[in-house]
């Protein structure tokens, strides 16, 4: 059988014996992955068909591994690929879900289970065309009293990043780019020339007098110089944080663009300085550069060791002039907590303000039961959630304000006595 050319201009090799339209299905699956936000080109589709033809159809796991090795190029794409694979290659389950959605049923009052990471994006990519092809129906006009309800924008701002679809994540990225950052400044020990007649500058006055031959002495004035403090970000990219990593990196890219002296460090089992990579104007290029620089993406967590490395190699360089440190992690340390306690204390003493951003605070009944969380809490100034647009907006406003009592970690420390 001769190779054929698909609708995307892809030269499709002949499928294996007995495969039927299997190659076409792989092409359709690749299109769905592309709609879900994955970067897949024609060459990758051809490689996937050849990979399946090379390994044969042994089992579902081998087929999944073959497609994953070709299509998954970034760590954050793996949850999207897994959910798309589960939906696309299990048609009977998908049909049952669609029938259940369209069938009349009594309202379900049970608490809904949260969607898995990437499930919304994969489902939108696979079912988007079916939803768009449905003819519009004439719906009766219903008057709704919305005085005690929230607007769609408010609901979107409170939506968890892990449950957003591909379109919603794109809208969230645009909203992050419009964040207004405060012009917070701190007083330094240096001076700058001033036109306000309050403090005389003796040196500038004498230099001006010498230039004029000391015949006429006119006073010069100065004022204390104020600068924006450095912003140092330590972001966890381990497996437990993988569903939030990419949207956090977009937020850090916005901070780097709109604020001077932003230093970004990523850590899992080791520390990686990605400050230079985050300075790219294009956010996608910055994300790709960060992914290439980090070697332990979506791996384990060694918070104590990475903080020790930061305190030893980078603290003196970046924590000057009243720096503010943003620590983004869930605090799930897998090693001993003695080193973690010592390094957290050292980091807290080296900066002006230490803000811990933890996505686990999205749960209403959160309790600091993990050993790592209980060890880190006494050494932070603020303990904030960071799982939706609303929390990131509050954080941007908090950078220019004083320490907030709403996010005081001491209210969580009070519960430690009952847990211990």
C-alpha cells in the first residue's frame, strides 16, 4: 500500500496489517492533543504512527508508552496526554458519559469530585467539535433573580487552576498579564540630589563652589533614595506541584516584566536559577527555556537541601536592600525536618519579609499535619493560598502593603498543640 496524504499535509505511512483506519485515528488523536494545548507537529504524528507499527499491538500499556514517548515533550503535558488517551481510546465509556449527561435524572445533591489535572482540557479538545455542531435550540426565557449570586467573572477568578480547561487557562494567562503591581519602595542609606530645600548636601555644595572659583556658594540639597526591594521567588516544581507549575511560571514572567530585580529559582531535588530564562519577552519561549534548564522537573522534593544550597550560594547576592521572598511549595518534605528548620530560620533572618504560598490552602479544612508544614510555619511572616486568579491578585496587592493579619501563620500554629 502506498503512503497517503492527510488533511493536515501529513504523509501517512501504510498502517500495519489488519490495522484498518488505525493511522487515521492516531492523526485525529494528535489533533485533539493539539487543541488541548500540546505542541505537536506533523513530524511527531508520523513518528507516532511508525512507533506503533514498530512495536505492534501487544497491550494497551505498550501502546500508551509508544504514543507518550513521541507526543509528550514537556513535563506539564503528561497529565493532559493521560486524560486525552483515556477518553479517546475508550469510546464506550465516553458514549455512556454523554448518554448520562443527556438523560433526564433527579438532581444530584452529593458533593462533586474535583476533576483530575488536565481532564477539562482533554475533554474540551475531544468534545469541542461535537458541542459546536449541535443546532441551536429555542430556549424559553427565564427570569432569574441574581441579587445574591456571583457573576461569571467572579466564579472564574475563584476557579482552581487544576480544574481549568485549555481555553480557561488561556484567558487566565491574559488576566495575569493585566495585573497591576504596586510601587512599593524602601528607604536606603544612600542619597540622591533633590530640589526640596530640606537637607543640605555639603559635598555637592563644595564641588559646585570650587567650579565657580568659590566666589559664590549656592547650597545643594539631597534626599534619601528609595528603591523597590528585590523580589526573590523560590518555586517548587516537584510532582505534587506539577498541576500548578506552568501557570505559576506565567505569573513569575509577569513579575519579571513589570518589576526590576526579580530573581527566580526553581527546585525539586536540586536548585536551578532561571532568572535569565524568565527575562525573555515571549512567555512561551521563557517557559521552554526554563524546561530545558531544569533537570528534575516533576520529580521528588528536597526542600531542606535546596534551601541550604540557596542560603550558601545565593543569599548574599540577592537578599540585599530589604528583599521580599516568595516561597511557593506545598511543604511536603520527604526527608528529615532538622535541616529544614535550620535553613528556614536562616532564610527568614536574611530577608525583610518571607511569604509562603501554599496551594493546599484551597481546602477549607486544611490542617498543618505534615511534618514539613509544621516545621516551616514558625519561620514565615505570611501563609497564603495560591491556586486561583483571586489569590494571585491578592498577593500582587500585598507586595505593596504591610504585613497582613488575615494570613498570619500564628493562627495555624495555634492548632499544632492539638495535633501534636
